[in-house]
C-alpha cells in the first residue's frame, strides 16, 4: 500500500477525475487538489465500514470536537501543516 500524498491542480482534476478517483481508491493515499498553486481540498479514500450508520455518532462527536478546537484557536493553518509534514511539496508548489 502506497501512502505517499500527491498534489494535482484543478485542471488535472477536471480532465482526469475518474483516473484520480481510481488512484486514490487503489493506493489508499490522499490527493491534495491545488487551486492557483495553493492547497484547496483533499480527496481521501473511504473505508467501507466508515459509512455505516452505527458509527455515525463517533463521526458526529469528532466533528464537534474539531469545531470546538477551531473556535478555541487550537488549529494550524494548512500551509504551516504542509510545510512541516511535507516539505518536498512546498518547494514544488512555490514554483
């Protein structure tokens, strides 16, 4: 299983959406979509069990916890996160 994160721009996503979705599904690795050279959204694989309603309360609680953290100022801007955890990609995006 390849877990390397990759980056694509919106034009590539528009032209190759099915190919990108197949790649994410097969590799289980997220793809970051950039807009005007900056990370905009992530395409992430979904586990079969993740969509079961029996787990909905866990996701609801996690979302509420995340929103509370955000409101309390406990968050990191995406650019800082990418720079810290994916320094190779920062150089590629800044070109």
